[in-house]
């Protein structure tokens, strides 16, 4: 319900209004079963709408339509 609150009316650009965010990965060899690549309680980013993985530098870059910033995560310990 926090996400709906963030996306409604005056809260859409209010960076103080937090909601959970996640990046899911769908792996073909696992019959596209969703895997959580990134999850945040809203303290770093809310309303993620796009993400990209850099497998060479082991980074996840993600951002959201209603956010003024993006995140860059070290995923060197993830099994890609």
C-alpha cells in the first residue's frame, strides 16, 4: 500500500515518502522463475522502473521514473 501512496497525487515527487523496491531476474533455464536480484526497504530508492546488469564490472544500475537519482550496486557476490 505504500507504493500506491507514493504514486498518488502530491506524494509522487516527495522523496520522503518511502516504499519498497525490488529488481527481479527471470532466468530462462529455470523456466523463468523469478529471482530477487535487489531489494530495498525504501531507504535508498522507491518505485524502481528499470535496471541493467553489467556482468563485466559486476554492477547493477537501477532507477525509477519518479526518483531524482539512481543506484549502483556491487553484485560481485551474486551468481550471474
